[in-house]
C-alpha cells in the first residue's frame, strides 16, 4: 500500500506540472499536512525522508526559473537589497559554515546530533549526512522564496495562493478528524518516513491528536501556523464566500484541533496569537477608514468574543466541574512542563548547542551540526553569529515592508504578514530544532517581498513560467 500512496503523489505532481496553472500551489499547501509521508522510498535515499512540500517547492523553482528570463528575474530578487539580499547572504554563510565548520572543529566541540537514535548528553562534532540533508532543505526553502516572490507579483496568483492556504487548512483538519476518530491505522499508508512516531500518546487521559505528522507538537504547530495565516490574511481574499464564511469556519476548527494536539508549543502559539489578534482588532478599530475592508467584521467579532466569554462564565458559574478535565490538562502540559523529563532533555539540547556556538568563536557548527530546542539558538548555533544576524535582519526587513501607494490589496497583505510573524516566531523559539525556516514561512516571506513596493501586474504577465505564447493569449499560471 505504501507504493500506492507514493504513485498517487507523483501522478498529482505530474498533473500539476502539465497543467502549468495554479494547481501546483494548491498541491503545495495541501501537502503540508502530510509530514510523515516520504514520497521517495527511504531505502533508495540512504534513510533520508523527502516529504511532499520540499519536492513540490523544488518543482515550482524549476517552473519559474525555467521560464523566459526566469533565472535573471530570480537573481534580481535575490541580489536586490530591497528584496532578498539579506536572505541570500544568510544562505551563502550557511553553506560556508556547513562545508567547513564540521571539519575545522571536528572532535573539538560537543553537540547534540540531529539524528538522535538514543539519549545522549552530547557527542563530538564530526561531518554527517545530516549536514547535507539540512543544507539541502534550507536551500530549497531559500530558492522557494526567490521563485514565489517572482510568481506572486500577479494579483491573480496571490488570490490562488490565499485559496490554496485554505485548502491546506482543510487537509490539516481532515487528517486531525481521522486521527481523532480512531482511524489512525488507515493513515499508515502515508506514514512512510523514517521518523520516530509518537502517535498513540495520552496526557491527562486525553489522546493527543497528531494527524499525519510524526508527533502532536508538529501537528499543533502546523495548525496554529495555518490558523494565524488565514486569520490575518483573510481580508485580502477577493471571493466573498471564502472570506466571510469559509475562512471563519476554518479558523474555529483550526483552533479546536490546535487545542486537541495538547502541545505546549501550540498552546504558547495560541496565547501569542490571541494577544496579537486583540492588538490587530484595536488597530483596525482605531486606524482603518470607515467602509474599508479592514473594518469588515469588527462588530461581529466583538460580539462573538463577548458571547463566548459570557457562555464560559455562565457555565463556570453553574457547573464549574465541567472545566476540571481541561484545567488538569493545561496544568499537566503547561505548568508541570518544567518538571518533565522531556523539558529537561530539550533544555539540555539548547544549552549544549549554545555552548557549541561559543566554542566555535561564534562561527557555528554548520547546518545539521547540532540539534537545539529553541529556534533562535538553532539558527545561531548552526550558521554562526553572522548567519543569525543576517536571517533575523531579513525577518525585520519583511516586517517593515510597505506596499506601493494605491495598492490596497498589497497593504492588506503586508499588514497581515506583520501580524502573522510574532506567533510563528514564538513557536519556533519554544521548540524549533533546525535553522531551516520551512516552506510555509518561505511562501509568506515571498508574498511580502512580491507585494512590497511593486507595481501591480496583470495575470499572465512577467510571472508566467511558460510565456512562449503570443501576447494576445494570457492565461493564469
């Protein structure tokens, strides 16, 4: 059965390539829920697991890089200071540290290996296959930013991407529902990656929902990531039914499944999301012009919150015991987290990785050189001080981007990106193990870079990877 699922993926990918349309983006976001699915049998890749998103993203890179002047345009995006120069320099530094640091400091620095086969307090640094796999994943993420920044310049493509984001959320919810319903064994045909799976774990007598991810924390973080993106980007969606009905339903369901993951990382992300969403609501109330899309739903959101709080208050007033299981769960996964063996082990990973950064005089140990449990430490310990400052410099640049005058859609998108970043950043700091920022964030970075200070273009113009048509025939990518 494993080969059936793998063949199905490649058939869908081939159809997306041949269609030369936006289906490739729907396939990309829809595949993000399949975090345990290796689309190439691991026995053919020396145990490495290639999941769908990096493979699809690589195809997108070739599609847009292979179009008319595609490479030249991508190179312009990569080298332009106002676009992605910081990210390009970060990528160069990451490659340099990965090639040389594990050899320069071999046996001299203690690290936590990326591929953990048994518990350890640290091992000597040496070059490993994980150096190659991690720099490959990072390279795909960086190239995805360049290619998608080229693709997303067309407003029509941006609308397809927002729709694809909703499809990805649907897949997260569906896989979560199947797992919650006890149909996890039927999902095993998509669990072909060589990971350590934690799919049948309970906390405080509550089963942790994992969907098709290796563990609950990965599923919860994915749900919060989609929740955050859809909540803030929904006002840029042109289709009224999706913006006003579909997106709010997805937001509610994603919140529920993030809670059902019982992941402390997801709960932390939800807390930050709630605070940022409240700040965004006040910002819209105080600064958005009357009649603008930014003020859409303000009153409804206010009364929805009031009714929800009122319902919880009344329920607590008349039957407080109903909240006991939930409070016990929160106490276990949040307040007792610091006394758990998992917390102590992950804290040790971070301490060892941070010490490795200092032991290499701030040069880093290379991608895949050490495992941390803190995204900030992972970036700096893997790529060094220079790489870390370049990457977070690019994040700050993304946060500060502005739309061209008169580009209302662009202004909505960039405002949404600014509010999207804090919850995702905090979740990375709470549990990030690698310096690779992933395909989801790559698409968000590309969306911001494509939208910022660019003249809106018609669909089918410079962003089309197959512009060997006559000027009179325009078609969506």
